[in-house]
C-alpha cells in the first residue's frame, strides 16, 4: 500500500524546510559564511583548497543590496530593479592592519557589489595611511612593517647539485622549478626558508627577485607614466578616508578617478584641461567612504591593490578567522588534516 501524505503533512514539511532555509540565510547574511580559497595568492597563510569561515560580525554585518536574487547563486539569477543603499549594522567596519579580509572584487563593474567575486587578502594599509613599498619592503606612515611569518617572495637559487623531488617536497616548494641545465632554479618561499637555505653549503646563490625603482609596470595602479611604480617599488600613496578633501589636477586624477566614478557614482570628464564632476568644474573632491589597501602574502604571485587600487568600505564582507576544511586539489594528496580548524593568522 502506498503512503499518500495528507495536506497537513505536506504543509508541515514545507514549513520546516522554509524555516530551515530562512535560518541558513540569516546566519549566512549576518553572522558567518564558509568560502573556499581558489588561488595561491595568500600562500602560505592560506592554501588553494582551504575552506575558511568568514566572520561577518567582525566588521558589522552588511545588509544585502540586491533584494531580488536567488540565494546561494552569486553572479546570476538576480535583478537590480529593487536595490537598497549601502548600510552596515554597527557603523563603519573597524578593519585593522594585518587583518585577513574577505571582500568583493572591486573591478567587476558588470555586477552589483554584493554579487561580485569573493577575494581574500591581507589589509596592509587602512584609511588615512600613507603607503610605500621600497625594494619589496612595506612602509606605513614612513615606518617599516615586518612581514608576516607566512609572507613569501620569488627567489632565484643556484646549486652545486640537482635539487630533486625530495628537496621540493621537504620544503613544500609548490611554485617554481628548474630554469636551466646549470642547476639554476626559481622558487617561491618565506624569509625563514631563505635563512635555512643559506646554511646549505650546496646552495651557492640565493637572490630575491625585485623589480628596480623607476622601472614602470603599466599594469600597476594607477596605470600612468606619471607614477613609474611596480610591484616592488610602489608609492608613496595616500589611502583616502571618509571626509577627506582631495585636491585634484590632471596629473593625480588617475589615482582618484575610479573612486569618483565607479565607487561613489559621479560623472567625470576633462575638457580643455579642466576637471568636471557632475558637470561642474572642480579642483577638489570630498571622499564619501573609507578605503583600504589589500595585498596577498604570496607577494610576487598575487593580483591585489597594487594592480587595481583601493578597496572601498562597502565591498568589505568579513574577516577570515578559521580554516574548517582543506583538501589538496593541486597535487591530489587528499585532505590536509593538519589544517583542520587552524586559526587564520
């Protein structure tokens, strides 16, 4: 005999499912969310295949902007017909230097802010800071910043003997390899490993890759020959904060153009050497929200603020706090049990 549920049973099941979905949505929107790490830009702090908890209470929950959207589908199945202004519970986010922050990728103008790709980077400068990078070393407000223990760079190595698979596996050298038949190598590793390799008599050369001062990389922010910066020699750059009045001219406009237009929704044009904002001639602009500068711990293998500039306050999602699961998909070694429930540093 087939069991045919009555209307009340069906209704109770639907009600239970609806309540469960609502609870999940509330928790995901205002409290915590789990997201995967899909690039090596934060190695060795975070590895590709890590699943991290995003604590949204750390910076205050951000209310959804796009109301008409299907849950759990980030970049499709939504409508902008009904949108809310930016609003965050408990005020502006209190992001601190060295926090590992999850945010929406600022350059995806084709999507609403809350439907842009999740990025995770380390905040190296907050609103009101002046940032400079000299030969790879970060200076905040003219004071040098010590690298986190996990920060790594690209190095050139030369050895008297071949550095085989056992050497690579022993030191966890995931990126790089042999570059010549003369035992030349290029690897990415931390300062601690650099010190370790210096003690090895068979390694005859260790040289950190570093782009020289004045060597302009046209793919580095602000993409102007007036600022001949590269990933290792960058700035000085001021990080704008809410309420700042920025003096504008045709030279520095490239730094603030995206803030004025894409992030704070004004029109901007230059006519006969004059800057017009919303059709009015302007020699200054008042910043409407705080901005941040984010960098990956994998310094030479990271697309970050050096390549696209500031991260606006309204793009901040939450703080990466803990790894709850990790699986090695790159080398297919399975679950990384030693990373389970590890705190993100």
